[in-house]
C-alpha cells in the first residue's frame, strides 16, 4: 500500500505528428499497477480535451475496465488534439477539473508536443491554482493540499522519432504491418518482374523506412535525415539495373513520406516511379501504405514494452517529489530508464533544427541510430578483393532470423574483402565437406525466409574434430561464424578446447545466439525468440476470441522452450495470462489449487476467459494433461476448460521485423569484430589466435551488445538443463501476476533511476541500435 491516498490520472494525447493507436497495454498496466499499489486511478477520456471539458470525461478506472483489451487496436480512453489546452484559459479549466478530484499525478502518453504541453502545465500549476483561488473556484486549503503537479510521460509514436529511447510504443507493430505488405508485394513483383515503390510514414523521421528496408532487403531507401547526394537518380538506376542483370526478378524501393533531396525538394513515391520508368523502362508500381501502419493488433514486443513502461511510470510517479523534474520512461537496450522529459524533447527538436539547416550528418548523429544507415550502405556496395576466408554455419534447431543473419554476414564479409564460405547442415556437413563459396547474389531474398536455408543440425564437433580440422586446412578457413542456440555454445567451447591439439582452430571464433527458447547464457535476447512470441500471442488471441459469447472458459496452453520458461513467461505477459508454469520456479499442488481458486473468484465477476500457459518441461509429473484435468474438475459449475499444445508452429513462419533486423545488425557487428581479430592475429603469412577473447559470443546484455569469451560463460551455465543460471526475464514474472490480480511482491531494485540524456558516439549508437 505504498500508494495509499495516492490519486493519479492517465491520459492519451496526440500532437501534430502521427501517433500510435496501440496504447491499450500501457493503459492496462498503469491502471492495474496503480490499483496494486493502493492508488485511485482515473481515466481522462479524449486526451487534453477531456481534461479541459471535465465532467464524464474524467472517470475512475477499475480493474475490470481494462480487461480483454491487450489484443485490441485503438485506445479505449480515446485521444484527440486540443486547441483549448494550448491557451491559458484551457489549462486553467483543466487544473480546476483535476483539483476537484484531488488529482495531482498525471501519466501522459503522447509525442514530444503532448509531453511539452504537459511540462508547461506542470510549471504553471502554482500560478493556475492561485488564479483559481482568486476567482473563488477553490479555497486556500485546496491550493495548499494540491500544491504540486507531478508528471511522467510515455512516448507513443509509430515513427520512433523521440530522442532518448531506443523504441517508442507502437513502432514494432507498425513495422509488422509494413513487412506484411512488403512480403505480399514481393511475390507478385517476382511473378511479373516488377519494381515496387513503397511509401511509408515518417514525415520527419526515416526509422520505419530504414528498418523496413533492412528487413526486406530493399534495393534503395530514401529518408529525411540523410537526403541523397546530387546525382542519386543515376546511382539508383544503376543499382536497380545491376540487380536485374544478376538474375533478380524484382526491385523494392522504400520512400519515407518526408524524404527530400539535399536542396529540400520533396522526393515522392510518384517521382521515383516516373524516374524508374523513364530511365529503365521497368514495369513499376507504387504502394502507399498510409494509415494501415497505425492499425491492427499490437505485436508481442509492443505489448511487453508498453506493460513494462506502464508499470515503470507508476513507480516513477510514486517516487517523484516537488523538486523532481518531469520525466519520460524510456528503453535503453533491454532496460527501463527514466530521463528528464525536457532534455529528450530538446534533443528531438535539435534533430529537426539540424535537418532544417541542412546539417544532415548531425541530424543522424543526434538520432543515435546511424548504424542502420551505415549498414544499409555497406550491404549495397560490394568489394571483391579477398583477404581472408570466413565460414558461416547454423547449428541446432531452426530459428526465424537465421537467414537474415547469414545474408548480413556474407555481404558485410564480402564488402570487407573476405571470401565467404557457407557450410550446409552445421558441423555434420562440415566434417562431410559440404562447404562451398557463397557469393553476394546467392543470399538475395534471404531476409524474409523462415527456418535455415543453409540447413542446421544438432551434431557437436567433438566426435569428428579431426575431420573438421582437415576441412579447415583444405579450405584454408581463417575465421568461423556460428549461428545457433545452446548447441552452438557447446560447439564453440569444444573448438576452443581443441585448440591445444589442432592449430586449425586457433582462429577467430564467433557465435550469434539464435534460438526460439532464448536459453543461451550471455545474452538477454536471441534471434528467433520474438517470432516465436508473436506466434504464441497470435494463437492465444485467437483461442480467447473463440470463447467470445460462450460461458466462462479457461484455456491451458503448452509452449516450447525445453527447460527454459522464457516463452511461457513473456508470452503470458504479452497475452494477458493468469498463470505461467515454468521449470525455473518450482510449483506444487498447493499452488495449482490456489491458482484455480483465484480464477474461480475472477470468473464470478465480469471476467469471461482465463489463460494459463505451461512450459513443456516445467514439471515431469504436473503435465499439461494433469493441469487441464485439475482445472476442469475444480472449476465445475464456474468454468470449463480447453487445452492446446502449440508445438512446432512456434518455430516456423516468416521472421518478425525484430528478428530480421536483430539478426542483420548483430551479424554485421560480428563480421566487423572478425575482421578486426583477423588483422590483429595475422602474423608471418598466417592467422593464429588462441586467446580467450578470440572465441566469443555476441549478446545483448542490458544496455549494449557485448562480445564475451565463451569460456567465461561456463560458470553462468546450467549444462544439465541447458539454461543460464540467472535469467533477466524472471523479474517480469511478478509483473505478469500483478496484472492478473494476484497478491504478490514486486522487486523495484531494478527499476529505472533518473538519468540524463547522453549523446551517443558511433560505437555506443551501434550498441543501442540492437533493438
């Protein structure tokens, strides 16, 4: 009850930029976390307009009022632009309406304009109250009691145009809509040998265009922050023509709606189309995605991000004082942080000022995501001067995003002067000699392909180490990039140990984590896990929808993951589960019975559906069938049960935008590391690297991408159960329980602390761009 007597209001607002309509997860998290800490929570309907108008626009929120809304697009409390709030009289009315209800804490979700308005409101608060006292609308006691207004912001914008956060709520869902369209278009483009010009949102920010270009392997991209040099038309046409001459049947050009040339002249999708038709004669079509990017069901990433940010916003409000500056809750790497609101707003405004003054390089630097642009350019220009031989292979089970990582590694490697070799079927193919050179054009179109086009096996190298060493000599392999899950880590450890007997393995060895289970030590995130989470969440949404209009029903869902409960736990958070059973947190019959009773109580209210997830290896005795039968028996007369085993559908399908881009970026970073290590270890005509730091795993650790020697990860690993000994996502489990109305404790030791905005240099911005 830290929030006893604490009252907060939640409002959504839009500024002039395009905002997101995928804020329901954040609304739900703020309401339920607020109630959990003992606060009274109010909805402010229709944004600032509702705050100015008052009346029924400001209503108390209940636990049930945010039920069954995670999968919904739009916003349940509405959002609107408000001219009145820009005027002093409008803000005076808003202050009066808040004081009447005892509200002095605001959680504002919007863009930089909305948050700037909130901060101005906060600064004027004392003067507004004094004016209300003077007009006789409130008394002096009320003025003293509600003397300070506290504000915490969350950023909702599909453009990802707010400085200070790696990702704004809604951006990932917008990328899902874009990639769905691009994938569909590519099939018809290939069939008819067409060029497609796609226009995506981004009036002042090219993030959506840039990331979607990386995600689909586009031929050309045009963004506001980096207008092309004069003569770009000829260069683009040469690139398109060269792509066709290599046998490609399609071209994709992505244009941000705010793209211009160096002189400020707009570059529209129709201009690009006419240019391609006139100069090349290609059959060209234009697709303007428009508001489809803002609609649809929120992605798993957005639901998790919004839930985490909503909880963090409530904690920030509880801890704020009269002297604390208004803050905005942000994402840095994989960690929540709190930043002064106006520092973020001012840096966002500096970006626009730099663009207006044609200081484009500074604008890119201020954005903090220049790695995206650099990488795209790198993957567009080949250099065929070979220096070293680098082999790439996949190990373990297939994971969506593996192909994107291979494509990126091959093209960046070729660009850096290496000869790239592809190994089929993992180390089983390696010792059998299934090795061949892979060229630039060979990986065209791989980004959006699911599974592993190279083939992948779980075979470990130890039993065939001599044959593998022989193949290393035969092909003169100077470095090795292994993409895979837990088996890949074991493989690298075995190769490292084999260095004492085989000099062939005294080369740079690098591993990229790729597994849907996300069970690799040394990284918070693995390639493929996001796609699996989206498959789980989409299925849960459909399953819950199937019970619409029926009597009370509980669904028992089994997920994959081996002994790792990541998919069940984080999927449960994103899908609004009531419980998630995992191996890492042992449970017994008493807890199962308690969960049944908890659901029974909820079902007696307005709750119609329940959702329970179980990790496949959570307990050998309390199986999915057992839990299903237990819930069915104990819930008789209140609810009935259904069960579903999701199985390998979690492993298939096209990779999500997150996995495509995460795989692309970390593979590029890995190849840069390999090139550096090759140059450092090249002596007397040969490569020799046998130090610990020459065999590394590249993983996301909290805020940054880090290369970690695999031998140092041994102590962090439970090899019996194939999981890390410590897993960051376990701290999210209490959050899932709180949002499901359980009485539990929440560890705030890892919550964000107020920091200052730091302008990233190139190295830091590369690390930050992992999300």
